[in-house]
RNA sequence: GGGGAGAUACCAAAGUGGCCAACUGGGGCAGACUGUAAAUCUGCUGUCGAAUGACUUCGUAGGUUCGAAUCCUGCUCUCCCCA
């Protein structure tokens, strides 16, 4: 590899675009290792529903090392802050070993957090503040949060719990300049895999059908039996949410399948919106047509990488 | 064969003479997003448009009326009940 000016490669794209297989092939060519950027594949035991295709990581009989998959128990609530921290740890160790990191995943925010270097400081619990806010209504909390920063959406004031945490963080920022936790500036080559809308939807529908036939419902059942609560599963969204409702008898199989299909289509659309947003903010994504076979895609990427 | 109900925009479904380009929901599209992000939230959704603008719509063909998705008549189709 000559004259490489990128610190890492990122492979992204909406769900069902064939990221993993491609990333693995690319990694095998470059002697690289994969760092997942998938907010759900971090959980152990959530395999079919999150599309952990373990066999995709085996290229020509060789196991491609991958990271940040299966690192948390189901039921746990992993988040961006932890992702950024965990990513950095892996990233640094790869750099130390002079191994090229290939990030692969479709969680736009996770990718953005490492590319744009979100400033996420470790904010400890502030019990005094929490006691003070305990009795406040959501409206009051919203007003308080608004006094710290302008609210550009309702994400932070969705529930009282989130609002209190958001205030806690803002309060902490107020007294801690935040320079103690610089995220390094990383220069990535960002590759996106793109199918036209119709094809994307077809692929999603087809994949859903095959997952349902290959034990996805059993997987959810097993999670429930293993002590993961229904609430946790609903929180995980998509297949875990819809199948959980089905197992609880709240929806018929048909309703589950149809609702889930729609939900995944919408999810893919939101992913695309996120990617467009990143581009608008100045991050260049090199889109490759999904139809192109993986070997050819690898060639394309190598061109960028020279 | 007889009787009844109904046909509204991509789908479902309100509207029963002017306030209707037409409530609402779904779907679709677009956007937002810095500690839940597979989440959460917002906007648009007849056509053309920058538009407070123009044009074309409520099965179909006519009619009544200043004015019809709404009233009348014929036709077509769908559903239900009785034979």
C-alpha cells in the first residue's frame, strides 16, 4: 500500500445492502480488521435479528478479526458515549499494531460520533441536582433544559428521565470546560453501498422472510426465557419489538410480519436521511452500486486508497 | 329472478347543496438528530407552481341549481339478503 493518507476505511449503507461480506473481503485484502458500527450487534444472543452473519467474516477459510460485536448482555442499554469510548480503545490498539481499521455498520450516529468527533465527556451522576429535579414535571424540565441550550428537537425531553439526564450533562458542561476528553481527529475514507429504493425494499422483504424461516422467532423466545424483559426487547426495536408483541399475543403473525416489514423499510429510509445529512455537513461518502460484485467493489476502494 | 346497501385521492375512511382540493388514519416522500439512534420528533402528500395563484378530481353519462362529492335520471360494477 503506497501513499496512504487515510487512517481508516468506513463501510456503511442502509440495512440489507451487503456491508459485512464486502467489508470482510476488503479487510482480507488489506490485512485489516473490522470494527463494527452497529448499535444492536453489540448484544450477545441477538444474532439473527441484528443480522450478525458470522460466516461473512470468514474469507477463503480465514477468519477476519472483528470488534465491538457481542460485547454487552442483552437487556443492557449500550449508547453512543460507550461506543465512542470502546471504538477508540480498539482503534488505538489496531494503530499500535499497525493494522488498518475497517469500520463497518449502518448506525449513522455511531459513525458520525467517531468521524465528527462528538465531544462526549464522562458525566457523573449529580445526586443533588437529581433530588432537586425529582418533583418537576416534564414541562418544567423542558423549560430548565432550554435555559441551558437551545432545543433543536424533542429528543432530550421525550421523557422525564431523559430530560433530567440532559440537564445533568449541561450542568456538568457548565463547570467543566470539556477539553479533558479530546477525541482524536481521524481521517476516514467513507464508502457507502447504495441500491435504488425499489431494490432496497425488495432485498429487505426477502431477507425478512428468510430470517423468519430460519429461527428468528425462536431467538426472541430464547431471549425472553433467558430473562430479558419484554420492555427491553421493545426498546431494541424492529424485529425484537415486533416479534415480542407477536409472542405476547398482541398481534397476529401476519400483522407482525407486515408491520415489521414496513418498519424496516422506514428504518432504511431514516438511515439514508442520516447519511445525506452527514454529506451535507461536509463528510464525503463514496457511493458504490450495490449490484457491483464484492471483488469489483474492492478494486474501486483500492483506487481511492492509493 | 326479487329486495337492500354501496362506489370518494396509493389504501382505508369522513363528508350528504356553497366554509371541499376534500376531516382522519395507514402507506409513501422529505427533514431533524452530540449520552435510548433499530429510538424519538417534524413537515409534505391531485397536477403545475415561489404563490395568499391556476388547472383537473369524489364509478360513468346526462339533468336540476347562481353553485353539486353532496339532489334527480340512465348505465356499469361491488357487496348482502330472499328465491
